[in-house]
C-alpha cells in the first residue's frame, strides 16, 4: 500500500486512470498501460472483464465484451499485472471488477495472486461494505488495500460501515448511475468531498462522468484525485475498430488530462 500512499502524498491531485484488461486483446494491454504511465497517470485501475458489469455504462460494457471475446482469462490479468510491475516498480496498480471472478477460487487464492503480481489494491464493485468478510479480510491479511466506494446515496448512518476496513483511498462515485454517462455538478462534488474528508483521513478520489481535461481540472480543485475511465476506453475502442494501435491515442489523452489535473491546485493558488 506504500505506492498508493505515495501517489496521494504529492502536493497536487492524483490522476487515476482505468482501462479494461484484455481490451482489445491481452497482447495489446501492456502497451496501453505503458502509455498511461508515460502520459502522467498516478494510479492505474485495471479492470477485470466480466459478463455482467452492472455498474458500468455502454463504453466499459463493450470493453468487457471485447476482452472476453479476445479470450482474456484471470491468468492473463495477473500476467499483465506482473509484467506491469516489472516495468513500473513505483506506479500503483489496482484491480477493479466484480465478485464472481475474484471469489471463484476463494478469497485467499485471489489475495495471494494479488500479492504475487504485486497489486496494490482491489475495488470490488458488488461486495457491499456490510459483506466485507467475503474478501476484505483476505486482502488486508496480505497487505492489499480494499478500496471502498461511496456514492451520493451513502448517508451518514451508513458511511462508518463503508469506511471501516477501507484502505488506500476512498472512491467517490459522483453520480447515482452507471459509468461514463453523466457528470455531477461541481458544487455537489465539492460538498460531498468536504463531508467525506471530515470523516476519514483517506484520500478521496472522484470518478464517474469525468471525460475532458476541463472536467478533470474542475474535480481536481476539490478532490485528492480524479478518476477517468470511459473516455480512455472510447479511445481504445475507436483505434481497435480502425485496426490501429490504441497506445498513441491513449498517450495523447492522458497527457492532456494529467496536465489539467496536476495544474489545478496551482491555478487556485495564483
């Protein structure tokens, strides 16, 4: 978890990026991950493809299907993660996905596989905090951060459950909906982040609906981190549809996003 702590300890917001492992193919993913790092991503979320990604919008749903159609398996994901760690020893890598692929062989097996690949954290979208024992205990036992989600509907009564046992950072889902389809007003995000930070010392990263550098900068002015996923996945999809290498387009987008996010606090100080 030290890599995650270091990523959020800098005197600027962190850019957190998401791509689906195996999209458009397992062989293409390493170069895409390298492009994220080269562009300035501070934390990388690597999505585990699943047939029923209930929290994801059309862009990431299609990415899951492309990955599965390319034959991506859990072993491929951990191989990709291991290769990433060998190339980028200091960049935090978080696996994000759903309970079925994570628990199919048991929580302890999954946690040990994360250790073997030197993954820093796990976001499991469909295990609620109240069912933490299904996976959280196994992750914490081997030093992997269970990263929790808070939403606009997480009220004061439930928030302590969400924060209990959470590690790494808190992912604030800024809209009550699926990924990539809408964006919350900046005022509501600022209010929500302030309320969360009053209850936890964990960094708060905000995602869902952040697509452009301007949107990312707006969120970065009030949050510890900005999560961008669907916009990156769209670049990958367009390149794949045209038979092109997705990495150059991803690199360009991440450079623009990272410049906006990393400069946001400096703009406020002027």
